[in-house]
C-alpha cells in the first residue's frame, strides 16, 4: 500500500485551487452556473415542502431548474429588448 505524504497532497491542493481560480476568472459562465445550481439546491427543499411531498426530489430539482432557467431567460430578453445596441 502506498503512503501519501501530507505535504505533497497540500501542494497539489493549492495548485488545484489556483487553477480553479484562474479558470473562474476566464469563464464567468461557469461561476454563474455554479451559483445557480447552489441556489437551486437551497430552494428545492422549500418547493418540496410546499407541494406536500407529492413530488420526488428529482422532480422538484428539475422543476426548480426549469423555473430558474425561465427567470434567467426572461431577464435576458428584457435586457435585449430595452438595450438592443449592446447586442
């Protein structure tokens, strides 16, 4: 069995975190999707409680994902309609 050196693991973790930070700065869409998924995970239990438990957790998750997508698309179209010169 191979033994891991704690210092090697911590150096690799720091390098991985630095790489993730660099990627997040370059690709803001990934950050936005991550935030939306986290928001979805926070709201899903409230929706499931409001439905009385008649929906499964998977159905509730995708229902919330559809709701967030609808809201996001509405905001985007609102901006496109009132600021067409930006696009």
